């Protein structure tokens, strides 16, 4: 199905919503998302923004956990950018909002978020797009998120960055192997369970080559995808 709904959430934190003059009924938003997920075939693309006035990693994580529970197909994780004339600019001084002076004018630090924390969430967002939003890890993602989605994915993000040193140009085969290593060592999950779900996802993604941890050497390759949006198809 090629129908996609773009649903801006930004945050579920009521204090932040008031600060940025955003009128949002959180309960109604959640009810609408649940209804759309259960009663339509639409692909639900939602968003959250990090770095808003009074935001913290904890606040952001709480919003992420709430949104994950609603099961949208994608969650775009954005970093706040400065827009001339935006109402939230009135908080720049009181919340010590410091932006990149050059495009894309992204937030660098605030009173509550230092540069190190900002970089951690930047990496989180990039890895989330590769792993969560891509749909390639359909079977593996639930084991990663479990009952602590934000905390668990942040742990994965930190570990992946230690292994790869990058959030860009990571070959898909290598990404699968990194995730296997993190989940079986840092997370301490069952080796057989992780191998099984990763091999399933690897076959669905139609990637060439044998995974380093695949001792059976018989990973099946799925049939070629059709002409529809491949990213949406990976969530089916």
C-alpha cells in the first residue's frame, strides 16, 4: 500500500508543548494513531524532535517509549533547527539555546543538554533510521527494544558507534554482524535466538553474501521486491 500519513508529534511532554505554543491533545493523538494502525492500510510516518526548550534525554526517551507503544511504521527523529521568526526563539536566552551558525542551523547545546548528549542522540537518530525505520530488522527489532525501548536502543547505538566509529557508509552485511555482536555480548541475549531472527531479516532484505556468524551457510534469499515503495514493504 502506497498511502502514507505524515503525523507530526514532536513531543508528548506537556510542559514543552506549552513553551513552544503547541496545542496537542496527547490522548487524542494516541487514540487516532491506534485507530489508523488498526483500521487502515496506511503507512504511518511520525516524528519526534530533540532539543526543544526544557528538553532532556529523559524527556525525549519518555516520548519515544510512548510513541513506540503505538506502533507507527516509522518514527523520524529530528534535531531541532533554528527557524527565523519561530515562536520558540523567545526562549533562546532563558534556555541557553546555542545553534550551529551555518546550515542546517541545528541546535548544539541548551541549558539542559550538553554537546556530548546532543551527539549521542544524533547517533541514536541515525542508527534508528538504519535499523528501526528501514524495516530491515522486522524480526530482530522487538528483541532489541523489549520492555525498555529507548534505553535499549541507546545502549545499542552507543555500542555500534564504538564498533564502527561511524554512523555513515556502514555496509548492510557489516551492520547485521555488528548487531549480532552487541546483542549476544553487551545485551547477553541467547545466541541461537539472535542468530535465527537476524538470518530471517537478512533473507528478507535480499542482501548478498554469507553472514560471519551463519554457520549453516544456507541463508535463503527472498524473491525480488515489486515496484512499490520498498521501505514501506519492509514493514509488512
